[in-house]
């Protein structure tokens, strides 16, 4: 049960960050779609040894499906910007 709570919280927070990154990179993605992409990739990431690669593949596949944007440079830029925002948010939370 604790793992499901973690995945749900991670999906909401990271989904919002992906949504914000979409606004910054001009990739049209809805909040609900971002949460679905992040949530499913997080669940796949829980599979031992191969989960991380399945997670990355699923994340890009779902982003491509929901946004119809090009992998390069749009989706790559979306993921990089969302990771940068995540680092800034984590540093801000850690500094409080």
C-alpha cells in the first residue's frame, strides 16, 4: 500500500512538473495526460532489473501518443526541462 501511495504522489508532483515544462517548451500536454505518462512509467520502474529501461520507453511512447510531438527535439527537450525543474524544486524544498 505504501508503494502505491508513493507512486501516486510521484505521479502528481512529477506530472505537474511535466505539465509546466510543456508550457515552457511549447509542447501541448494536459495535466491529466502528464500524470498518466508519469504514473505508468513509475509503475514500470518498480520492476527489478529491467524496469528502468521499460520506464523510459513507456514514458516516451506515452508522451508521443498524447502530444503528437517529435521525439527530437520536442520530447527530449520536454524531459530535460522537466528534470531541471525537478532539481530546482527539490533544492528549494531541501533548503527550507
